[in-house]
């Protein structure tokens, strides 16, 4: 991974971690403003933000490993058009397989958290959980767009 990619990844992780603090605060603030605040909003909002963060982090790690492997194998030498096509095809399959395996690992995380939220409503507010989960995902998407614009 080159220095520019490291900076980009570091910036995106910083934005994602900031989201773990800001998003639950916003969700809690909205509940307080509308007079529906309860301590289970706090637990649910933080759980939603943390689960979304871990979900994205696992994806970044799994796909990043494939790209790091490809970069090492690629080297710095010249490649013919046929070699480039073969190389792209080989790593396209690896990325797809890695994404599928990562999804199978990430889905139980999301499912377990959602199950806890809906089975233990005294501890977790379902709407606050979903709001924080969605907001963190949106933050991840926006941070990617913002970072691409900066770098």
C-alpha cells in the first residue's frame, strides 16, 4: 500500500471513529428534543454506530488484504496486455471471493446485534439502533466521496 493510500485509509478510519461519537450524540439529542429520551436510547445508539463501524472495518480489512497481495505479486515491471488481462481476471475473482466471505462473517455480527435489540427492548431502543446504524453507513459513504475529492 502506497503512502497516499495509507493517508486515505487513515482519514477514513478517523471519520468512522468520529462517527461512533457524533452519531449517537445526535440520535440522543433528537430523542431529548422530542421528549422521548430514555437510557435505552443511549445503549442502542452506541450499539448501532459500533456495529456499523465494525461491519465496515471488517470489509476494509478483508478486501485490503487482497489488494495488498495483488500489489506484492504485481511488482514494478512492465506487463503485456495479455498479462494485464490475466492479472485483472485473477484478482477480480479473489476480490469477489473475499467480499463474499467477508459478508458471511459480517452478517452474523449485524444479525446478532439486531436480535439483541429486538429481543431486549428494555435495554435497547430499536429506532435509535436503526437510526445510528444507517447514519454510520451514510457517514462511511460520504467520507469516501469527501476523501476522493481531497486526495
